C-alpha cells in the first residue's frame, strides 16, 4: 500500500532547471570546490597544491588504491595522501554522478523543500558537496546533512571543505558535525530520526568481509530512522562484480520488507533473480579538474584521468511506493522473459523495463531489458541493417521506462547464455507510461 506524503515535493523554477541542465551538458567540478580542495591540500602538506613532491605522492597513492581495488582488496584511507589521492582522482566523478542521482530524485517527486539527509560512509564529503552545489545552482530547497565516517583523515577533509562549500553557496545547506563511527558497528540510536534521504554511496561494496545478507541487515536496521516517506539511495560502481553484488543486496533488502522504488519494475508481481543482473547508467564525461590535469602531466596520463560516469543505483522505500505501477493485466498475451526458452526462433509479444543505455555501437544497438522474471540476461537488439523508426525509439527512452514489444524475434546467444529480442521492421514498440497506458 502506498504511503501518503503530506509535504509537497520540491519544485524547481524554469530558470533553475535551465541552469542545472546546462551544467549537465558540460559537467565539471565548480571552481569554488576545486579551490577548496586545492587550499586543503596546501594546508595539509604545507606546500603548493601543484608542488612536484605533492603531485608525485598523490600519484603513488592513486596507483596503490587502484591496484588494491581491482584485486578485490579493501582500500584504506588512514593516511593523508590516501585521502588527497581520493579527492584528486575519485571525487570529481562521484560529485557530478550524485548530482545526476539527486536530479533524478527531484524529478520523481521524492525530494522535499527542506530535507534531513544522512550520508553513511561519507568519506571527505563528496555527496554533501553534490547536494550543496545542486541546490545552490537551482536556487531553491534546503537541507540539514548528517554524515557518518570512521576515517579521521576523511573527517578532517570533510570539516575543512564541506562547511566552507555550504557557506559559499549561500548557506541553504547546513552540514552538521559528522559522526565518527564504523558503519558495521553503528547503532541506530546514534543517528537522527525522520531522515528524508539515507544515502549509501560507494559504501556497501567496500564491506568485503560481509555477506550480501549481512549488508542487507545493516541497511534495514538503519531504515528505522527514515521518515515514513523517506528514501534510501544505494549507489555502487558499474563494474560487473560491484554492480551485480549491489543488485543482490537490494533484492535482499526488499526481501526484508522494503520496496524497490526504482529502477526495477515487477510487472508480473514476482520477485526477481538478481544473480546475473548487471545493469548500470552512463552519463556524459566530466571535464578534468586542474588537479587531475596536473597529475596527468608527468607521464602515463591515462592512469590519472578519471572522467567517465558509470554507476549502478537503486532507490528503496518503506511506504510501498514505486516509480512504475504497471502490472501485466490478467489474460494479456505477453510472454514472461523467464519463458523465452519456450519461444526460441519465434515471434512473440513481451513487455519489459529498459535497464541500460546502448551497450552496442552506432551500427548495432543492444539494450538490456527486464520484466522481473528472467534468470538469464535478456537484450533488445537493433540490427545494423534495420532502417526506419524502430531504429531510434529505445535510444529516446529513459532508464527504467517500460516498453511493450510486439512481433519481436527470440534468439538464444549460446556464447553468453543470454537471450536476444531482435527488433524487426514490423516489430511494434510502445512505451508504457502508466497503468492508463497499459498494453492489452
């Protein structure tokens, strides 16, 4: 049953919307945040931010972090240059990335004019910086931000950068003193209540010694601090291991009583099997910061330029509210994607949510789709030879939109143990916006 929200959602003026969309057209870390980071580096090292010694030590820290990450080891942030390397290499992308996520939350009507926000595992405060920057740019909305972090070095950077950024943006966002705690030992009594947004950004995947079920228990245990109409935001990197683990964790959270608001849709009314669910969103590249460009001047520049935004995310609620309310009507002539093995090399009708951008190339379009039932991955494929309106429809839809396909050809991809739904000239493609637009 959907809960009722008595607070009207945050609305953005046309001018504010234009400013934020212009930012997304050419995204870059704003100059005032770049200067705050550079100033912090200088105070921390007692040298110029672009001093060769400082740059060399940051480069070394970044290389160690990347090496540990790709070997599946936990990355530590106990030393100063480990945090400075994070600010230089990871933070710029993560900042713009969360502005995309917050903009989506606002567009879905889930943000309030004033929000109480909890960022769990905040690091040096990248998520708070994104919130401060976006609300400052659109010129409306306010927030009280609470944060949890265990690293003393991260907390030092947070205290130096986040409050100063909030002041620079006019003070609409108030950054409370962060709580120093290990999230694995965090007691919900230590947290504020009636949280509107509870954020786990690039955090749960770092708990490598915890099983998926234990990560889910952690989130559900803290969910008691949500407002009745509050939202949990989970974000992880887009690589196969982390993105798939995130979907499994989100499924486990839902099995414990919360509802997946987006991006997943369960149009057949059954829980999904996320074991092979590799889905992510991709946004436009950011412009490198001055610091990133300086790191790249010393050779092997590709190792120190991090500008592409790819991430997996999910929103969860306690009130049962979902983004897509569509359910397949009784008697509708659609095949479940879990039944595609019965329809190999046949033309069928299906309805599914669009769960990726184009994973193919300019000639052959490949889009992941899901109806909440398949155990094997399913892709809508636009052949290179296809001409006509069907070639562009999927590229014009948003991540999570529901689409009905009629007369689509089922092919089994043995190499990848997956199914392709091949779009043909006579295939019908119809977006399903809401129950009133339901396909028969």
